[in-house]
């Protein structure tokens, strides 16, 4: 039977019991039972009907716990309290409490049903990720397109992805152009355009045109498989607060049963109260002391937080890491691939006087057209015109200096200061940080192009939002040159930077940062490369870029950003802090209400009633669940 069918069956059973209970309550208020011969017996039997319909499974669970020597849970508390309310009929001086006994069980079951719906909703938000698993891959066999299991496709194979289908494996587009829906992976609503040469991740939905893709990894190493593993493993790693509540309930329940027994037995002996009043106080004490609100709402809050993060493409590997994220007040970043894209790009073009900018780029792009060096590719990519390779000849790469080529019968030089000096061409000094490519045509200096690692679009926003979130210290750790690190740090507003660091230096620096951290605060490290894996493990919480990050970094990290956007870090911290805030709201609220009602239920005070106890248990549980469900709501 599926969860939905079980929920519907339980819901229908509770509705039937609730309907019968309401009719019986009206009859009791109208005095129908009092007017009957043996009315008390009839009333007892009548209220037992909704009790059995609604609560037979709770009684069965309590009995199962007793038989298997694991009796102390909320089912036992509910069973003792509700059966005790019915058995008060045996005390002539006690008011009948059959209605309250049936009501406690009925509303307890309503709370349980409400919890199952809430858990189902949070599971659905996370389990939506499970739907990204592709069912098949299209491969060409003997001229026909055949659907095969993605796990059977080897890396380096060519597959075809039609519109409406999920990309089954990570790869590179070799033919076609289309729009991809990446929302299931990244939380990004806008489609992404891809064409030949673009990298695509498994789990995305192809929207408009047929794509031919060359796979770059086997299915077990694909993006979609990594996500599924993260989702499946996340619930296994509990937060300290969650573990505390579990341990608390284990010891709390037998203590409560013992106290209730003491109230029932000792009150007549020590305080001279009637047995019926003492038993009634003990039963009220048992009902209100049930730890349902804590046992349900705390895991539900963490589960909701994990679900909210997953909606934004933030995969947190367990609620324990969510708890640590909430305490982060210092974040160290790798630079390349984290704050910058890791791809070279043209950041500025400085033509000489009376030289047209497009002409400068045209000659540089033609001269670099046959090179596969990242710097050369960035020049070619920045030129918006069409490169006519037939005009290019006599290409000569000068190691460590640049390239010399003939472009449309003109001799073109593209390179650094040394290349210009070797040709006797005077080149000005550029103060911008980056790789400077000077361009000369037939001995005449045309200008220079500045190439640098491109800043991620949201990198500045990320640092601003992180500071706004209350993180006191941001640090950039990089192996790059001092001047590059300084320029990036100043542009983004990072508090401090440290350059020319080897991987082991980063680990040592993080050790130092950890030693400087105040008690109860945490340090996060954000990286994407293989060399970042040791630091990701050593930090209190490691955050990896999941889109283009290395497998080693993703494996070592505690949190993975599937869209590689550093601004998601602030979102993750906000979700974590909101989750912890709601957890502690529920803990304090539940304990405060229960303690007050338990004190009022003591025989010497005797103010609490069974109906007040029902609110103290079921009412508090429902309010705590409603509050916990706020964790699922998330805004960009």
C-alpha cells in the first residue's frame, strides 16, 4: 500500500470516528445518557466505539513495545492516559471522563495525520530531485536510434537527446543548438542556451532542438547520480539538536511514567486526596507530558530546511551541516573557479591613437585563430566578426612570447613585451592586472588587449550578501600572483587575501583561522578544484561548486552548490539560521506550555483539566508542526 493510500485510509477512519464522537458529545451535553437506565454503561460503550476506530493502531503499537521490551514511547503514554480516563468510571466519586479519553486519542491521531502530511510535503520537495534520473539514452546502432540504459553507455560515446527528454549523461554538445531547462539541478528558472562545444550536465531537460552529445563520464560518475546519492544520504546525518531530542525522549518517557505513577499512588497517602482525584491528576500529567511536539517538529524542521535548500540547487549532505552553517561567521574562498569563472576573457582593449578597436581585435583574432592556448581562444571568442582562415598563413608560435602570422599579406605580431622588444617595437606599460597582449602590424604598434580570469557575475553580490548576513570575516586564499589577488579582492570587497599559496599552505592557513575562531562559531571554506579537497575536509563546513567542480571537491564537501553561483552561500546560511531559529522556537514553546500545564495538574493545585491536557499535547504539536513547515518556504 502506498503512503498516499495509507494516509487516505487513516484520514477516512479518523473522520468516521470524529463524526461518531461529535454525535455522542451532543447526546452527552443534552443529557440523553443520564436519562437512560444504566446510562453510564451505555455512555462508556458508546465512547469506546470512536476510541477503538481511531486508536486501535496506537494501542497495538504500545502493546508491541511492551512485548519487545521497548515500551517507553508516546504510544504507551497515550494508551495509559486514555484507558485510564475510561477506567475512572470505576470510581464512584469521579466525574465520567470517557469523552475526554476518546478525545485525547482522536486528537492525538489527528496530530499524527497532520504530521504525516507535513512530512510528505517536505519529502516531496526533496524527492522531486529523484525525478531527474533519466530512464534511457538514445544511441545510434546500425543506422537506427535505440534506447538503452544510461548505465550501459561508456564515456566518449555519442548520444542523441530529443526535445522534451532529459540529458542522460554529462557531456559536450558536438552538433545542434537548443535551450536547456536546468531548474531541477540549479533552481535557476531561466533556460540556458547551448550549442556545439558547450558542456551539458545530466538531469537537464532539452527543450527545443535535437542535440548530439559526446559523453564525458560514465553514469555512475554523472552529475545526476551524484545528486541522487546526496539526497539519499542527507537524512542519515542528524544534527546535534536532533540527536539530543531523540536521546531526551528515550529517557524522558520512563521518568514521566514514573512521576505519574507516584502522583497516583503517593497523593492519597501523603496529601490525603481521594484516589480518583489523584489518578485523574496522574492521567492529565501523562497526556500533557507526551513529547510529540518535540519528537515530530525538530526532525521536520531540519528536513524542511534541507528541502528548501534543494529548491535553490543547494545540496546539504545532512542536517548536521545545516546546524554548522547557521554558526558560520568567517568564510575562506578559493579564487579560481569559485569567485572567478576559471576562464580567460578579454576585459579591456586599448587601441593606439587613430586605430580602430575592431581592426585591432580582427588582426589579433586572425593571428591567434590556429592556436588552442586559453589566451588565444579568449581573443578569438571576443571578436564578433567572421574569421577568414584562408587569409592566415605562416603562423609561428614563439615560446613564452606570442605568435607571428601573415594576415592578408600583412605581418602581424601578437604577444608580450619580450616579443615587441625582439622586433624593436616600443610598447607602453599597462597598469591593469592580467595578461597583456600587444599587437603590431607591419612594424606599427596598434595597441594592446588585456586578458584576465573573468569574475563570476554574482561574485560581488555574493560577498555583499555574505557581509549583510552577519559574516564578520571573508578571506580569499589563492595560488595566483599578489597583484592579481589584490585586484580581485579590492573589486569584490573581500576583507583580506593571501596569494601564492600551495595546497598545503591553504590547509595550514585554514588551521590558523580555525584556531582564531571564537567558541561556538564556525569557519566555512569554498572551493572547486582537486587541490581544494584537503581544505574542504578540514574546515568546519566545506562548500563545493557542483556544476564544474571536481569530483574530489564535491566528495569532500559538506554542501554543494549545483549552479556554481557563490551568491547561493548567503542563501544557504539564511536557510540554516531560519531552520535553527524555528527548531529552538518549537523546543522552548513546547516545553514551556507543557511544564505550566503539568504544574497546574499536580494534585495540590488541581487546576488542569483533561481538555487542557489535550491542548498541551495535540494543540502544541499542531502549532509546532505548522511552525516547522515554515522551513520549507524559501525566497531567492
